[in-house]
């Protein structure tokens, strides 16, 4: 790293590879040669690319740097290399390469953070700047967060009078559930349109995904890709399916069972707390009632965290060829467990115990506890750790500076950023929003204040997420994206589950039961019939609202039309030339 | 038409325009000039195109032949023309152009019909030949018909023992309904894959639909298309929406009400027949019981026919810009009414009257009567009319032949075909299959023999449809297609309705009711819960089965990859040339 001291001052550093301090010279030389080989074959950043795009290209080239005829890493005979194995991956797993990360650009970051979260007046986020600095993936997350928060405002506004005036007649229940249903569908459809506009604006809407390179961790026997004809690792799909269905699926089911077990312990605690309160209704016993819920909420968060690591390990082991396929399998695993873990107890209270008071109390405790925990785990804790590290670093640098009396901004910056925590992608952020969406859409009929809490949470979330992106974490590699991907599907699935749940809640609410007091069968049949009609209506609505706004659609068609016309002209010209030549 | 006598013997006629016999010379000259203008701008059939493709191109060019500065048709001052109005359409509506149709090719037709329906031994249909002669649209219909018939065989095979041995325990009901559910989903998903293979084989899979020309009947103020920048009629979307929601939708609802009214009359007739039978249970009274169902079935067919014309008129009046949009609106209108008209009485019997014996009897009568009527209306009647006309024609030609003693094969053929009935597209054929699919999937739980009847019907349907295409109707213009279009969606919607209906049938079946005799609520809740799980499973299944088979997907990706590589090379070459030039 000391070599940085002597480099050209006009040089802008983009990506840092941190090797262990004892790395042998041979290995460094070899790695540099292999990387320079790449450069000759193209991949050098052009000046019209944004910094994020250059970093993405370098990342891509490094990821696809695979061993050819080398049997081992030069200087390390014990670190074997097989043809087609990712070199970077190998170096990383053997601890020679410690990390690989892009550098922050201090001036731009300052500008961005000012317009993003340091301003006093409320305004929309600078999505274009975020996209320019962090890439489309990040920008889409912040765009979605902002959109979702604003979309929640009507729900929150309607929720307040419902909560304050205890509107609990069956007719008001039905009205609120209907509103919830239409709201869920419409906001997701409108998001699709807004997202298409953003992607069009950023030039990623028509992005082709066909030639995705195999992901860095992918391994297999070297063979030929049937599409490109290029040499790359091949792993039989049947083997992967076996791993998924014989190991991953049973593991997930086991975890779900465990989660159920923990839930039952929670209910026992709850019953005990209630019995204590009933025996001696003191102030402290009143507070004791909330304790089991709080403990349960903490346990849920811990279980989610542990499961997350297990899911990552399993999905890695399934050896998916494409990053997108890996992501889809990981998201599916984590979603199913998180959904179950967070909402199972609420469903149990609602439909098995049918205790609406406990449901409301439990929902409120879970929601508030998980929000507080999340904000703490996401931003405060890393910030505090970071600050401690920064201080140490700055002190050390200051000492050196006084000794050598020379400015070392680049080395200093690289050292600082190398010590920052790694940002693990938008996964957890989306997951949090997904669960919040679940709390609002599934049970807001019972606890209309949920939307208000989520809106408040999200207002601070925007700031804390922006802050952690700019100050707490290493700069992440940008990833081009045309939409929020599999999360769109996840949110849509949740909105369907929400319709069913809301109708079931209406069906078991005492107010509605009282109305149909003479025949329970009639009540259920009516509820089910209306639910089916509304589900059909929901699908129709999603079908009728076009996914891409008209003006974008016209521009896309025009682009395609013009390229076709240009092709036609080209063909005509060639034909003319040919005629001329034949004469 | 007499001018055909003197034409070049090497000339192959493709499309015939029949004008009234008193058409003025001026108008003929003008029309020919306008058509020849087209020819100069391209559109002349190349030799590597199939005959069906040439005919399609000519049709397309004629359809888009629009008036420019002509104020009226030359020779007909009363037939006004406005810029942008379709000329062919105008001539047709004013009765100057009687019809426009492609000619059969006698040799090829003979070969095709032999391999299609004249062979004695059973075999698959020659789909490639059908596609070559009639185009992809027709070939897809026959492919679907064949596929659907084979797909029904397992249902039919399972249905027979269910029917014969009166398997009516609740467990067997549930097993049959489950089988039905999985069957529906799987056959539709597999069809998508098969259809993709066919389309790939025929080269229409990646067909772009973006630059569809406005349909011939479309009218509006002349303006500029925002995509192509070309002059074409513009009609405001808001106006169309008003027509749809203020006229078409109320009209459809009125028709549904009427259909309900007719249904009620049928039930009164049914009740009366039953009371007669109960008073005097003679043989004739036993037959009388079936009479109301038969009459009702005939009335349904007549109502469907009348409604069909009304729907076409209305959709035409809605003035859709694209043929596809016109088709979608027409299909939706007709489907909703036909579904309601055919199945409302069955739903009423099943869920309001809860009379399973009547349901079974009613279903059988409706199914058999409509099958017989359809076969008669579709093939027998037109064939018989056609035969009478042909005989007259042949007699007349023979007379002439003896007089002039000269062979006139072309004029004779054109005259014969001009008199044939017009084939109105695959709409009615798909609609019939859709309704049959409904009978099987909705109620086969109650009447397991339905699938057997449909299989038998479809075996003859293949032959009668092939026969009518080759012998009864004028050759239709071919239309390129990549799939069965909106019908895929219609069949999928039906399969969802089928799941709900089957579960409702299980819920009300006496066997299941007896099992849950102590609590009706429990029964309904279980039924609804299982239904929801299965619906979710169905959507998951549809999601998990890829729509395009792997090997086709690989070939498509390779194609795209190769074109991208070629583009890269081209760019590199240009850069090299530029460098060379600059030196």
C-alpha cells in the first residue's frame, strides 16, 4: 500500500484491492500482469462513463478473471488453481486478497450528502445524483422508499380517525378493508409505472440481461457455454435441483418448525404474565404484560439474523450460475422464513385465539420494537463503531503527519475506507420495507395506527439510510438495474395475502358476527363470495393499468421504429452498391 | 372478370378483387393506378416467400391504401373520399368492391387435404403444411385443437370408472377435483411451451408487434402518428373510452340480464315437465323431461349467435386503432356473454337449487345438444349449401364449355371460389373449445363423462374443421401469429374459475356434508382454506414452469448474442477505418 505514496498526482483511484501485508512479490507481479492483460483487451474506462459505471466495469472484469493454465498462485504452491476458477475468489478465500472495494470521491460525496440529508428544508431526494454516485440499484431503493412512504400517507390519514373514534361497526370495517385492498393494488401498479419512468430516464429500461456472466462463486467442470460458445464452468442443473429439494427445502421447513416452537413459548409467557396481572393488577404487572411481546420481538430479530446467514450459506452451496438466480433463491428462502417468523404469532392470535385486543397489543409491540431495533442495528451501532475506528485512525495519521510533515490524503483515505464496514446490498433494506408493508396491509383493519407508525419510521429511515450510505459503509459497487426486481413480485404476493387476511378478519370480527347472528354459515359464505369477487377485481385492475406510462411506451416504440428504418436504409444502400458494382 | 381470359398463362393469381359488373371504367383505371403505385414502392412478392405470405403482404398493402387528395372515387361523384380513409373499405361499404379474397392453389390443396383428413390411418395433423398453406394463425388453431384433445384423454380415462362405478365418496370427490386442478394448470403451461416451439419453428416467436398499422375500419381526423411520424387517422382515446363505458358495458349488462330472464323461463318449463312426469310417469313423460333442456340449449345457441353480431357491431363502432385491440375487446365481450349464457343455469342448479341429479342431467343435455348443433352449423350446413351452388356452377360451365370448346380453368376456379362462403377466422372455433373446456373443468367432478364426450367431439371436429377449411370456405388470408393470443388468457381464467367451482361443489356435495355433519361452519372453513392453498399452489406451478423450453431459450439467446457480437465487430471495424483515414 505504501506504493501509493509515489503515484502520479493526476491519477484518480477507482477500486482498491487490499492484499495481506506478507503477500509475496511473485504473486503481486502475476496478478498485475493478469489484470493488465484485461486492460489490453478493452475494459479501460472511457471518459464519458460515470465513476460508478467505471467501477462497475472494473468489478465485472475482475470477477470474470479466471485461471487458465496456472496450476497455483505464483509464490503460493499450496493455493491451487484450476482452469476456469475465479482468481479473485480464490485469493479472497485463501486470505491473500483481503478485500476489493471502490473508493469514495470526497468532493462529490460532500455535494451529494448535502443535497440528500444535510439540508434543513424538506424536499425530494436527489435520485439522479444518487444514481450517478451509487448506481441504479441504490437509486431504485431510495426511490422506492420515498414513493412507498408517500403512498402510505393516505392510509395513515384515514387510520387516525378510525383509531381515535373507535370506528368498529361492520360497515366501517368493510369500508376500511376495501380501501386497503384498492390502495395495495393501486400503489404497486403505479410504482411499476414510476419505476419504468425512472429506468427510462437512467437508460436501463431496455437493458438486456441475456448474457449475464456466471457469478464469481460459481464453480464446475470447464465446458462450453451453449449460448456464447465460450469456455466457462458448467454445473449440471439436476445436481442443483437435488441440492435444493433434498437439503435446502427440508432445512427451511425445519426452521419454520423451530419458529413455531418459539412462538408457543411466547404464548406461554404471555399467559403467565396475564395471570400475574390478573392476580395483582399493579402498575408493574401492567407493564409486565408488554414484556413477553418485547422479548419475542427481540428473539424474532435474532432468529431472522441467524437464519439469514444460514440461507446465504445454503444458496451459495446450491451453486447458481447467475447472480440473478442466486438472488431469487436467497430472497425466496429469506422471505418465507421472515414472513412466517414475524406474522405467524399474529395470525395465530387473530384466527386461532380470535382475541382482537391481544392482536392489537401484540401488533403494536412487535411493530414498534422491531422498528427501534432496526434503526439501532442499521445506523446507530455501525456509526458508533465507525466513529471509534475513525478517531483512532485520525490520531495515528496526525502523529505521522507531524513526524513526516507531508500530506498523505490518498493513503489516508484508502486506510480509512478499508476499515469501514461493508455494505451488504439493498436486500435488508427492502426486506424491512416488505415486513412493514405486511404489518400495514395485513392487520391495519385491526390497528389502523400501523400506517402512521410506518410513515414516521420511514421519514427517519430515509435520513438514516442516506447517512449510513455516505458515512458509515464502504462505497458499494454500483449495479445497473431496470427495476426493483424480485421485490416487486414479493410486494404483490403480500398484497394478495392481505386481501385474504382482511376478509378473514372481517369475517371473525364481533361486529360482523353480531350482524349475521342467526346464521354463521351465511356469514362465511358471504365473506368468501365477496373476497373472491374482490380478488378477481384486483387482478383485473392490475391487468388494466399499463405497466409502462404511455409517453415512455411511445418513445420506446419510436426508438425501435427508427432503428428498423435505419436498417432498411442500410440494406437498400448495400443493394444499390451491389447493383453499381455489377454494372 | 372476363379479362382473365386473355392473361399470360405463366401468371399465378394470388388475390381476387371482385367489383360489381357495372363498375365504371374510370374507377377501375384509378384503382389499378393506385395499386400499381404501391407495387413501385415495394411489396412485390419475392420468390422465397410462401404463397400464404405473398397473399398476406398484398392484403396488408391493400388495407393500408388510403385516400390522399382524391375527393371522390373517379366515376362516382357520390362516393366521397376523405384524406386518410381506407379506399378498399370505402369501395366495399359502397358496394362497388364486392369482395377481396385469396385463391386456392388446386395442386397444393389436394396434397394438403390428402395428408390432413383423407388418409385412412390415424396420425398427427400436418401442421407445417397447414402453416405453409393457411399461415400461422390457422396452424396454431389446429395445433391447439390436437393438443387439447390429447390432453383431455387422461381426464376421459379417469372419468369412465368414476362414472361407471358411481365413485361418490368425499375422498374420491376430493381426489378427482385435485386431479382436475393440476391437470388444468399443467396442460395450459405445457401448451405454452409447445406453442413456443411451434412459433420458433415457424419463425414467428420473436415477431415484433410494435408497428402494427391501423386496422382498415379505423377512422379519425388525419394527424401524425407519434411513433412513426407518418400521416394517419387519429382518434382520441377518451372518446373511445366513453363509447366503451357508456354504451358497450351497459349493453352487455342488459344482455346478461336478458339471458338470466330466459334461464328463469327454462326453469319454469323444467318444473312443469317434472310435474307432468310425476303425475303420470309414462315413457313419453320420461322423454318430456329432457325437452326443456334441449330447447334451452337451442335457444342458447341462437342467443349466442345474435349477440355475436351485436358485439361485432359495437366493437367496430368503438373504433379501435389496432386489429389486436379490436380483437381483444370483441373476445372479452363475447366470452363474458357466452360464459354466462352457457353456464349460468348450471351454476344456478348447482349452488342455488343444490340438485346434483338435475345438474348432471342438464349438463349432459346441454353438452350433447350444443355439440350436435355446432357440428351441424359449422360443417354440414355450409357444405350442403356449397354443394348446391357448385353443382349449378359446374352445370353452367359445362354448358359453356360445350359451346366454346375451350378450357377456362382459372375463370372457372375464381367463379367457384367467389361463391364459396367466407371463413370468419378462428374465433368461433376457439370459442367452441373454450366452452367445451368449461364443461369439462367446471363440472366434471359431478359428471366425469364430460371429458369423454369432448374427446369424441374433438376427434370428429378435427376432420370437420379440416374439411370445411379445404372444401367449404373461401381460402382465408393468412395471418402471422406467435401464439394463440388472448385465448391463452381466456383458458387460464377459466381454469382459475374451475378451481373455485370444484371446491364449492365439493363443499356442497352430500357425501362431504355427511362427513362434517356436526358443524357446517367447520366444513366451509376447511373447504375455503384448502381452496386458497391450492390456488396459491396453482399460481406457483404456473410460475415455476418456464414458458419457453430450455433448448429454444438457448437458441434465442445465441441468436441475440451473435447479432450483438456482429455489431461489436462492425463498430470495431468502423473505428479501425476511421483510424486509417485519420492517418
